[in-house]
C-alpha cells in the first residue's frame, strides 16, 4: 500500500498475503454501507475523477464502482501485485504510485479518498499536501480512519483481551504508524491548508451483522504476526483465542466498531483583481 510505513500485506494477519486479502475483503463487506452513507452525505461522487490512494486489492474500489458505475476512479497503490487484484473493476484506472508523491499533475482531480491509509504512513501531512496539490480548487478530500481508543466496544468486555489487542497498536506505532490518528484528522487537514473541515463517525454493530463477520478484524488471527516477530507470547494468543471462543458462544454478546470519516475542501482559486 505504501513505500514506507507500518503496513505489510504479508505480515498483518494469519495466513500471510492470502489471509490479508481475505481480511481486506471482509472488512469492506462489513462496513461499506455505513461508510458510503457518510461519504454521500459529505458529497462524495459529485466531482470526478476520484483518486483512491492506497486501494490495495480493490475491495473498496469494486464497491464504489458498483454503486456509482459512471464515476471515473483512479485506483492507486505502490504494490502492483495488489492492484492486479482490482483488474475486474472496468471503471477504474489502475496506477502504481506512492501516497507521498502522487504521479498526478496539479489540479487534475475532483476528489481524493484515503481509506485506512494515513494510520500507516510516517508523514500523513505530506500525503495530505499531495492530495491538496492534485485537487482542483474546491475539490474534496475524504479520509476514513480509526482511533484505537474509540474503535471497538464489546459486551461482555474482557480486560485481558483489551490488553493483548493494545499490543497491535503498539507494534504499529513502533513501525511508524498511528492507530490514534482519528483524533488528529481535523487538525491535520487544517494544517495541510484545507477548508470546510468536518469529521463524522460511523458505526457497525452486531445488531446488523453476525458476530462471525467481525472475526477477521477482532479475532485472534490479527495477533499471529506478532508472535512470529517475537513481540507476543504464545500464551497471549491462547488467552485471546479462548476469549474469542467464549464471546462467540455467548448469546448476549454484542460488538460495535466505530470509525471516523473526515471531509475537507481544497481552497478555491483566487481571482485576479
């Protein structure tokens, strides 16, 4: 997804690269409807082309193309192998490139979308500056992100599970990422020179989705790479696995994932006097 940062497609969940491709697809399937509702409320789809930065294998790209079939999409990622997975999306133009140095001319784009990208980059301000550069005056940037301290609520709660999952955020921080970036979105967009900054939440709960649908995001598979790197003990994985099994078996169990979507506009061009 990025040339530098905390994301490694082969070391994000159990099963390596194929496991991560499956997780990304499950993630998009789980929350796309809720994300898209907020995006539309913000005006997404009213200007084109859309540049999706860090598109990965196209899980979100395909869904956007399905609901907005006439919208031109430029899907960009540094991982050419990942982009190839999106080849079945005819309305998208697939491009190799990096978020910090977009291979697009200034003022050519109507909207830029970052979905779970800025949490992984070492310099999110540079990425936002690039988005502002390629946007037309008044064009919009959309950022979908999380804040690890707000991201998940489970009932019944298990403090042991929370402590172990906190290590995912710690490992990401050590690799140059930031799973607390949700709280910084408003400030980052303003610092990058955008106008009309707004942030809205979206929620996905087990009232609308089976608990099993949350497994790729909340289950023990996310911890396997940490064990392989020596940052987590096998006993910790056993705790999480047992807790997850108990949680799934509880008929009263409930979970909510909370995300944040920010929108802002590139400044309008000044008219000469």
